[in-house]
C-alpha cells in the first residue's frame, strides 16, 4: 500500500540520531484533544517477541504490515452524547470507537471510551454504549489507572477498579479489575515509519466478570479473564507508538492484536488527491476534523458553506496537525468544505446529523 510521504510532526517525534539515554514519560506525552492518531492494525506474522525487554533495548517492528487502519479522535467530555456526560464529568477526553462488545444474550454497541488525564496519572474512566436502544454508562470507580507520572524504567504499581451497572428489565453487570503495571524496558522502537526513544510498559489485568439476566431466575456463573498489554510510549507520542495485546492461555500470553502509529493510507478517509486532504468523519454529529499534508495545515484557507451558500466558518490559521470544526450549533444537513491552496480550489461534502 502507498503511504503519504509526510508525517504529522505532532503524532510522531522521530529521531535521526537517538541518544542512548533513559526516557521519562509525563502527562505531556499523553493524547491531546482535537487531534487524530492514526493506527495500523498489523498482521501477526510471528515476528513479535514480547519477552524481549530490559535496559537499552532495540525493538524492531519494521516487518509489520497493515491490514486495516483506525483513527483515534480525542474530544472533550462535552462533545460526548449528553446521556453520558453526567457520569463521566471530571474526566478529560473521550474517543468514539463505535465498537461493539458481545456478551452473548446482550450486546453493547456504538461505544465511547473515556479517559482522565492529570499531572499524576492517566486513567481509563470507563465507556458508554447502547444496550437495547438505550445509552448505558459503564463507569469505573475508582478509575482504571493506566500510568503513574513521572514514569521511569523500573517503576511498578497496581490498582483496583470496579463497575456495577443495572439495566432495568435487562441485566445487572459487574466487573472487578486488578491492574499490575511494570515499566520493564527502555530503548529504541523501530516501526515502518521511523525510530523512537521509548519506555515499554507491561500491564496485566485480572478481570472477574459477572452478569445476571432479567429473564433468568438464577445468575450466570462469573468468569475470570487475564489479559496482557505491552505498550511502547514515546516522548510527545500522544498514544503509544506500538501496542500488543495478548490473552492468558494456560499461563502464557497468546497475542490477540498488534497495532502501531502510522501515516494515513490514502483510502482510509475521503481524500482530495491534489492536497492530500481528508475529512473525518464524513457523517458528523458535534464535530469533524480536517487532516492534510503539513504545508496545507500550516497555511490553510478553508471556507465552509451550507447548501444555501451561507458562510458557516472560515479557517485561515493552523490548528495543530488537524483542524477541528465544531458543529454543535449547526442544523442537520449537507455542508460544503472549500479548500484553496495556491491557484487550486477543491470542495468536499460533509453531512451533519445530530
């Protein structure tokens, strides 16, 4: 697959000459709202060995190839659906993953993941999703602490979290979680897009899940699940440079997924070829984002019109590596995004539907 030649300077901090020194990770290196982080989901070709760790390591992931991509767009809690905001107020950011969790007799769909970022830690606050057509919050108390700051090689910590959710006339769902984190390596991680100084964090989560269904006179037996997360965190990386997930099988981690931060593959969003320009999502609720090559983002001239020709917004100043457009107060309908670069003009449509 052909990749864009230009990398986002915010998402990736590449080093042409890497100093062999330990890395410190702080809250400044965590995701930033209104930015899009592009991940490639990699094929597990057997080249990844999660047991390689320690000081001054080199992890070579250049053999990984992408079979799909996801775009993680971080937004403020106020941009989540209103039904979830009360339960997660005080957290800092959310991602609309749109994924579905299947629990057999019921499923949780159209999921929003929620995170809390502060100077001392970064935590997973929980998620919200639709169950039988109704929005349901799954909020951890206390929150699932992913990282402590500042983070150094050799750090270890653990935390416990829990949620209890009662869905009237449907189910009662409980999860008890224990997380054990170890910063077990530092060095250089090499991916198909470059080399990065990083810390590696190994996390083990021990979950006990139970569910009681309204239509059954007895509870479904609870079950225990052990998962492993291996994350390579880079300075100013936002999200991890590489993430490997695994599940415990008879005491050994069996890899279930691999992903790495990547450049955007051209057919991942609607593209304007002349400008390497994209809109995400093209069906917007409260916001959408404009992504483009560096030269265009640094010198944008964008006008957005409704179908009656009314100018809704004009953008002439840069806004990081992507440009966020707030559509909270816009009426439902089609809008035209007009982009000028030099002597060329291109237009693209976005549909706002609240």
